C-alpha cells in the first residue's frame, strides 16, 4: 500500500458521533471527510469496541452505544463504506481502530445503571472508583473477543476500509491482557501476557489474508513506577500495578506481533493512571516521545526485523509532533517513518495542505487545552476543538460561510478571542466591521495566559489571532481601533446595524478583612507585569482553579518562589481536563508547591494569610493524580465526605496573588440594551458567561455565520425575530408601529421556517 505522505491522523474517540446502535452518523462522516480534504495521508478512526455483551462499559443503559460499531450488519456497514469512499476521493487511506474493550478504565456507571460490574484481565480496581473491583474475564469470554476481532476485520475489508488498527496501549483492555502490571492470571493460556494479543493478530490475519494491513498501537512502558516512585507502595490502587512491561519486554513482544502478522506500529508511553503522558498537555514539550520511536526503529534495524512483506516495519511517532519543521526533521533524521497528529488536525484540518504549500504561518495551532477533544467525552459530548468551532460540526457549519446578502455595519466591543473570531468571520462574509479594543493589545485573557513558558502553545495561538486580524485589515470593510473605550451613547451615535459585546470578565475579589495590610495583586495582572515580585520570596495564591495553579507553577519554576495555594473546594482545578490537571499537580508537588484544599481565607495581616482548613482524614489528597474527578452529574456512592474537623493556620506571605476567577462584565451590554443603542445587540464569550476559549470561539463563529434579523409584519406591527439557521428562536418583547409605506401580512405561526 502506498500512502501519499507521512502524516497519520491519530485515533481520537468518535463518541456520540454515531446513531444509538452504532452506525456512523453524518456528523462522523463529515468530520473524517474534512481531514481527508485537508490532505492527511492516513486517517484512523477512534476506538470501535468489539466486545459488546462482554465488556459492559462499552454500552449504555438500554444497550445503546456511545462509540461506533462495526459488524456483519449491512445497516452498520453502509456508513463505514461511505467513510472509506469519502477519504479515498481525496486520496487518503482510512484504517479502523478496533478495541477489545475498556476494562478497568471504562465508566463505572454500568454498575449503578445496569447492575453489571466492569471487567478486566484480573481483579483490578476500577480507574474512576478504585474501591470498585473489576471482575476477571473468563478464557471463554476472551476467546469470543478474539473471534469478534477477526469478524470485524473481515467486515472492515468488505467495507473497502484500508486496514485495521489494534488499540493496545494506555491501559485499555488489550493492554490489560498484555501487560503484567494488569494481567495477574496464574492459570490458563492467557496467563502468558503475550498470548492474547498474538492470538488476536493471528485470527485477524486468518480472516483478511496476507496482504491486508494490520497496525498496532503500543506503549513502550507504562512509566508508572518512574512516575510515582514510593507512592506505588502507599496508594492502594497503585500497589497492584507494579512490575509492568519493561521496554525490553515490549520490544520482544513487538517482534512476536510482527511474526503473527502486524505490519506497522505507533509507540507512546503511559496509561490512565498517569494520564498526562499518553495525552500530552500544553506544558509538555513538542516531540516529547520521538526518542521512543527512535528506540523502536533502532531495535528493529539492529535485529533486521522485516514485516510479512519483507520490508522494514514502519514506526510512527506520537507525542506532539505538530510543528511541521520538527516533524520533517524527525523524518529526515530517521527517528520515525511517519508522524501522528491528533489535536493539530482538529485545530486545523488543512494542516497538511498548508504545510505542503509552504503556508505554515497560516496553520491554526493547537493550544493543548484538551477541553474540546478529551474533556467533552467525559462530560457527555462529542469531539470538538476549543479554537476551531467547526470541529465536530462539519455537517452543519460550512467550510466557507456564505457571503452576506444584506451586509451590515457591525461594531464589535472587545478584542479577545470571541471578539476577534466574530469580527474576522463577519468581515469575510462582507459585513463592514469595526473591532473596538480599549487596551493597546489584542488577545484579552489570552495575553496573560500565554506568559508562562509551559503555555507556549497558547502564545502561538495569540500570535495566530493577531495574524488573523492583520489579514482582515487588508479588507476594505474591516477596521481595528485600539485604545478605544466606548460608551452606550457613543455606540448609539455610530448608527451600527448591530453591536457585539465580547468584553470578557472583571476580576473577582471578596471583601476580605485586612487585605489592605498585605501586598496583593491579581494573577492576570501579575503575569503581564511581574514587577511586584521584586524582593518577594513567599507567595500565597488564593484560588486553586486553572489560572491559580498555572500561576503557582510559573512562580515556582520560573521565578523560584516559595508558593502556597489555598482552595476552598474539595479539589484543585475542578472541571479541568484530567491530563492537564494531573500534569500541573504532579510537577507542583515535585517542586515543593504546598496545596491546601478545603481551606477558606479568614483574614489577612501584615505579611500573613489566616486560613481555616478542614483537617479530617477524609479530605481528598490534593496531589492525587492517579484518580480522576468524576463529572458533577455522576454520583460516587463509595465516596467519603470530609468530616467537620477544622484547624486554623497562618501562612507567611510577602505577596498575595488573587486568582478567584472573574465575573461577566455585562454593565455596558445592559446599558446598551436599555438605550436601544443598535437594532441588534448581542453578548458573547466571557461577558456572557465566564468560561473557556472553547465556549467563546464557538459562540463567536456561530453568531458570525448563522444569525441574522428578519421582521414579521403582523397586523400593522413589526416584531423583531432572531433567526438561527432556518429557525426562529426568539422575538422582541414588544412590537413597534410600522411606517405606513411598509406592507403588512397576515399573522402566521412562529414555527414557520424562513
């Protein structure tokens, strides 16, 4: 098989992108087609379970599924054929990723909802609720999964899919069977930890013949003991996972997989219990796993291991190789044969086309937040991207928004991500847009957020946003006005057809007693201007959300301060992606940052912060990175609530950094509404609801491409209606008298489509 370039699209879960019984939906088809159109050589699907009826975590309450299925059913096969055909039409290959199951890393809701225990290779603790045991799969059940793998591969071949891809890494069920860290079986053929994977490959090869590609995703090491050290002996849920596969054992296993029929590997490291390794967040370096692919290539070359067709076994590199110059250099230096891009292709599906055309500066960079691509799954959504509003919505949002039929004059107040995305998109549609920013710099909260060295991806995004505005300024219908603070009266005087408010948030600070007695600064202000750090050694950060913890990390590693963080909630960074959260917590602990959860600030004194902290034994360990936080709507019946025991503490503070979040800055928006400053007024981004780049971008793009205003003429009165797509979704609270020259129509129901 020939692949047109050396880029592989990584498997990223296609959860909730299928119909209830597993048939790929139009959403999923459009999602893959966009990446094929963008020039990717080899596209891989997200995980497709082959263990229905065996692993209860892969299906929902009434046997609906959240992940797509493939089987001999023609109902399911027809959509897979369309996926393959669409990819082929752009010259891309498509592999389907098959997973034997989730096992101990599957959602434990199966026990609460269907009274079925999760399963694993042995009696292992569940990842989400370690107190919950996973039942040991029988040899018969494992044999059924192997048969299912062969059938799924044969079905894939019949659907014109170009190859199958086994999901053997990150601690999912295939690795639970093929890694002695999880496989503690003493009897039966699968007590040999290599046997299950090898038997599966042999069965697939038997069903598809000698020339159908088989790819295998593997981690060279779990790196659990390297990550946690002595914690492996102290934490109950980690104790069982010592003695994992060594790199040498993995390489030997890979040799045997090649003999069984595997043609190509991609290699990474880590598992769910150190989740930031297989899901490298913003703070991890680009190309962080290139040494792994280099080691695998060197081993195969030294032993002259060839694939079944007599060629060197290709090794695919993973781990943030999403910079074209880095990826190209890794290929030229022989560190890998192909590079795997996941999140960069969500941020910009045209990555390959732009790199090939030499337009690297036009590639929209991934910011590593993992809120749309990973956290959405946990929260119950489908794949999205924080900085590309079309990702996951390619079926409803056009790649090129239609030109405006009736261009309008639009004022956009606020030059953060929401304001920029709306302004640039609306201008490209033909509207006359003025982007109004009260400061001398674009970016809003992205500006302070891009300061820490570990936020280099965010800094790249800020540069990209600035580039988008610079390109828009070449249009005759776009203008940027910095250092422009506006009022409602000023906006009304401009006679805009529409005003978009994207002002962002105001920093929040309760009326603390004695705050004036201590040197203090807002975190976002300190990041932009670190002058208050002069002569300071002991810093207390009040607020343990993402901003507070990123600031604490920055203070500890880049400014070498003694840092303590106070958080009122049970957990730090509640709601953040598990990988990003774990990465920050792990490295703050390593550098001595003290974290106090379940703690409330009582008052401040001269160089002091007085807090009350819950000291019950059931208070969660603030440094716990081996267990994730469950979504708010998922109850953990085994969780222990913190007791009532509290203690007062005094923390030394040369400087107090306030990081308690922001509140939507809505005053100007509400004033403009009251003054009827424009016929159309909208409020988006953080000034609507304090959130993330994900919500800001999505609202801005959708508003720019889909919202317009029409008037229903009803009995001599005009009612203003907001139209979203083809549907009326709201109307003004009161009608107004029409001018006499406007023709009226009879009253019609509001459900009519326009």
